[in-house]
């Protein structure tokens, strides 16, 4: 196990699973106190983790999930 690994940021899991991208990014940004770019990266990383851990929890395909979101 990597001693320097950070625990996952789970504060936005509900938003991620519900497909609410902007509220999820906002929650991460407020929780971490980081710039928007870093919050977006953290959101995407957690999204990928949840896709692996809970694939059945997502109602949309990855293409549908990100459709209309431009960063």
C-alpha cells in the first residue's frame, strides 16, 4: 500500500451517482478548498473509481453522462 496515497474524496458521491456534475464539482471544491480545475480533476477521478466499484449504480452510459458538459 502506498503510504502517500490520499483517501478518496467521497463528499460528492451522491452527486456523481445522480449525474449532477456541477453540484458535485462545487461540493469537492468547497470541501478541499481548491481551485476549480483541481476540483474537476478530483470529480473525474472519483467518477472513474465509482464506475469501477459500482457500475450498476449509474443510469447512463459514460457518453450520456458527460453529454453537454464542456470544460
